[in-house]
DNA sequence: CCAACTGCTTGCAAATCGCAAGCGGTTTTG
DNA sequence: CAAAACCGCTTGCGATTTGCAAGCAGTTGG
C-alpha cells in the first residue's frame, strides 16, 4: 500500500503498517473472535469488510509478518491464518485502544464488556491472554486458564442481558 | 471522512476516528513535539504531511473532540491547537504502539529512545506525562517534574551521540 | 450429479490521496 | 513605509484506493 518509509519513528512505522481502517479489524477478529479462515473473517464481521479489501489486508499482514498462513489439512481450498508473535504482541495496543474507546466513544455496553475486563485485568491478564494466543496460533502448550473463554462468556452474558431487557415491558 | 458507524465495538469506533495514516501523526507531534500551530505541524514533521490533509485532519480531530482551537492573542492569523482530555488520554495508546513498533520494526535508535523511556516508566510515568500535558494544553497547574523535558533531552542526546559516531573514523 | 461452499479476483464508479500552486491577510524587515 | 516573509488554509488535478457487486475455478458433502 505504502512503499516510502518516511521516518524511523516507531509510531510512524507502526502506522505505515497498521494505520488504515481495516488491518486492525482483521487482527481483532482473529485475536478475539478466533476467526482463522477467509470466509469467517469476511462474513462474521460486524463491520462488513469487502472481499477484495480483506484479501489485500491479509496479503499485507502476511508480508509484514503479523500473521502466517498454512493449508487446512481437512479441506484442500481452505487456508488457516494464524497470528505470529508479532501479531500476538499487539494485545497491549488493543487493550489501550479499547479502553480509550470505551471511555470516550459511544460504544454499546455488550461490545465494551471485554474492553472493560482487559482494562481491569491489566498487564498480568494481557500476558495470560498472550500465552493463550500462543497456544491457539503457535505451538505453545495449553495454559491452565482460558482468558478468551472468560471474555467470550462475559460478552455472551451481556448480549443475553440485553435481549432479556429488550423483551421486558418498558419501565420495569 | 467516514460517516456510517458500523458497530459499537470500542476498537472499531476508535479506528473510525483514528484509523488512517495521519491523524495519530498529527496528535503525536502535538503531544511529544509540542507543536501547536498549523505551520509547525506542517513543516516540522519528519513525515511531510500535505497542507490540505493537515487541514482536513485538524478539522476532523476538532469535530471529534480530540483537540480544541483558539486564536493566538499575539498574532491575529495564528490559531493555537490544544489537546483535550480526550486527546491527552491517548498517551497509553501511543506508549503501547511505540513500544510495539520499537520491538518489531526497523526503527532508528534516536527515534526509539523516547518509546523506550515510556515503556520502562510504565503507567506511573504515563500519568505524570498526562499531568504535564494538562498543564501545557489545559489550565491545570504546573507539575513539579517535566516528563517532556526528560524525553526531549534523551532524544537530543541520542541525536548528538549519533552525529558524534558518524564523524568518528569507522571502526573506533 | 449437483448444490453449496472454498479463497480470491475482476470491473467499475466514487472517494480520497499527494503534490503544487496560490489566496487574502498580517507581521517583520531593511 | 514599502517590500519581503510568513500566516492558516484552499483549490485544481492526476493517481491511487475504496466500496460494492459479480464472478471464477476448484472442492466438498449429500
């Protein structure tokens, strides 16, 4: 996308790789939604990325070393995308961005519950989550506790509470 | 730039505001370089933003509440841009991005010294820095210690060391 | 055999980008 | 006090990127 390196500033270099509307969305879905196939990333996204954009971003993320790709043994056409250590290391960035977003932007409660947990858990929880991602995406041993399950369960609870509240008569 | 909100996810909403190549560059220069005028942001940037892009980004950042603008009393044409609390609160995001960039991308040593200090200082240092930014950009009282001076001094030392090394004969 | 699905590409109009020049006005300089 | 420099910001324009829809060859499951 961009070929001319402008400066050696770490923030600038980070933005040259991730500074667009979709790259971090793709990584978010891989990281927090455990979406590993093209179609999963394409269809199950709340934001609706276009297929050509997704293909382009996956290519760029591959080239930049944030993700890797291998063939799915059970399906000759499927490819499985995995986070690399470089991609997994973005957890603190996501945590900081999500915490900022939930404090200053009109987020929905059920979408911000995971950001809240990550903010409260702090770096200790982030490290646990990163260990789990190394198990899911690399060949690291399984950790004793699943942060992803915890986050997903909290999200589902929030969605259920929302639906329950919506089906109740107003004002109760 | 973008008008359709896609989802209430905090990461998505953050990217709708800041997910482009230049918005965070502008905020970085205001925050770490204390650049407050249009021309300062235009000319003294290592990356060379175009003037129309800068004007557009300043407008968007104003609309989204990340910065404010007031007239410069000493110069009828100048406007002074300041970070709001919303903008100052991006310090942890910058720290996380800068730390990630310096670990995985080909940064130059003198440009990454500040990222290193911020990473080592952790949240305690970030809070000190944010207090200083509230003094510089809002009407908060002056803090006892200047993190910005510390960062700037370290950066200048690194630049001087670099120039000294370059003027030496090779291999010494 | 066939419908559904796989990752991914193509075509195209619209939006955005980077670059250069310029604008009316203000401040500094000689 | 006039010329030069500077101020924030806009305009024009060609090149790139985006969003959207459709489609492709190959694979799988019923």
